[in-house]
C-alpha cells in the first residue's frame, strides 16, 4: 500500500495524542525509543483481532477500535501493570477512510483515558486484521505485580463485575438495540471496560489473578494449573447482571445463565484470589470500584475445578470455554 500507506499513517495515527515524557521518540522513525522508569519492569502483551473471528465486518468500527485496545489493557490489568504505550499492526483490504476514522475514534478515546500513547506500528494491505501490543510497568518485588501462579489452598476466589453478558450478546445475532437490556449486553461485548485500576489496587493484596477472556471455568483453570491447586466454585454466587437475568427466559433452574457465566468468554473481568489475612484490605480497596467484586469460591489442595450449587449439590457445566482450534 505504498502509495497511501504514509498518508494513512500521517492522517490517522501520527500526532493525535499528547506526548508522554517517557516517549523519547514516537511514530515516524524506524523504531520508537522508550524510557522505562527506573526501578520498574516492562510488561508486554499482544492480542490479535481477526475480522470474521473476533469481530464482524459490519461491526461499528469505533467499537472495534475500542475493543482492540481494551482486550490488551485487560491483560495489563491482570498482571497489575500500569499502561504506558501501544503499537498497532493493521492489515486493511482497502484504505477505507470512513472505517479508519471511526476505528481511530474508538481506539484513541480509550488510549487517552488511560494515558496510553501509540508509539508505532505497521500498516499493510491484507485481510482485515488488527494486532495491538501494549506496554506497561510493574513495580519491584513480590508485591509489584500480579501473576497466575500464587494461589494457595484457603484463598478466596473473587471476580469483578458480572459474568456472561458478552457471551449472551454473542448468542443474539441481531439483538434489538432499542431494548435497554440488549443495549447493555451488546455494550459489554463490543466495548469491554478493562479493569486497570482494580489490577493496580490488587498488587500486594491478591495472591493470583487472570482476566476472563475465555470463560471463568477455563481462565480460573489456568490459575489452578499454574498454582498447582484446585478449587470449589459456588455457582449460585456468580454475579449476573440485571440485563442478563431479564433477557434469559425459560431458565427456572438457572442452568442457561450459569452456563454463560462459567463458560462464555469476552467479559474481560478479573478473576483473582485473596488469602484470608488480606480480605480486610480487599474490602477497603474495593469500596471505590464501580464494578464491585464478588466472592465465588475457595482454592483447595485437591486438583481440578468443582462446581456446586448454593445448597451444596454438585453442578455440572455443559461446555468448556472458548478455544480457537477445538
Ligand atoms: P518501516 O518501513 O521502517 O518499518 P513504516 O514505514 O512501516 O516503517 O512506518 C513508518 C512509521 O509509522 C514508523 O514509526 C511506524 O512505527 C509507524 N506506523 C506505521 N503503521 C502504524 C500504525 N498502524 N500505527 C501506528 N504507527 C504506525
Ligand atoms: Mg525501517
């Protein structure tokens, strides 16, 4: 796309943002030059969004721009990292200015909210694909970041926000946007809120954390595997939104709703574990979280994930989380 490649970069990506003081050199050279603050560790993560897999060609491009960055910021949040910079790889079938302009509106609105500066990328012709890499900072020592491998038997398991909303929106190919409940669910799917502040607050409080991109059961499973432990979940404690409860009908036993809450992806909430001795600290820090957090289970010694109803009877989820190659 040599003819228009540079004008696209110039028009849509360069000089749109305030320059961070740690950006020595941003867009426009062969490399960006970035200064990691002394005593901090660089946290790096990348997510790929492919048209037809992660979003549809007809989706609002502003929402696609938002989500492309949001899912990456969610990874930084799960690591307890403070967002700083991003790079953007874009393959475009054609230089569609209307699409690009809206995509940038969504991307930069979220970037500016977290003071994330776009410092480079690559733009090429190809099937619509968006690769975003984010860079953030964690602190030093054991309390400077969050990891998957620190959960211990006896730790309490929490999730932020509500679960299953995005998955339910995905099941409705053409939801009625004028319905307030559908509008909420669709917004959860297309414009997830990365739990950045929650991740930062949880440093030194949570023993392990992960963001829920592929469903609670699967993502909590990663914590259990890395921590060498198991867990019991009380499915009747899973936080469900009013919108999800309103849209799901014919679900007397609650199995549809619980199936979504356990196995549907794309919610981008955090799942984290807290030792009993730090529960009071969690209570204090979570008071300012508008998304709240809910205790849903306990870490146990016996490997594997067990689900039970509130009355103690076992609950068998009907399907696993999202897996690209299954
Ligand atoms: P090179 O050919 O040296 O790799 P490019 O011509 O691809 O450089 O890019 C020129 C500049 O524009 C570089 O600084 C690059 O990081 C930046 N850039 C290219 N595409 C994007 C994009 N989609 N978003 C942000 N910056 C971009
Ligand atoms: Mg070069």
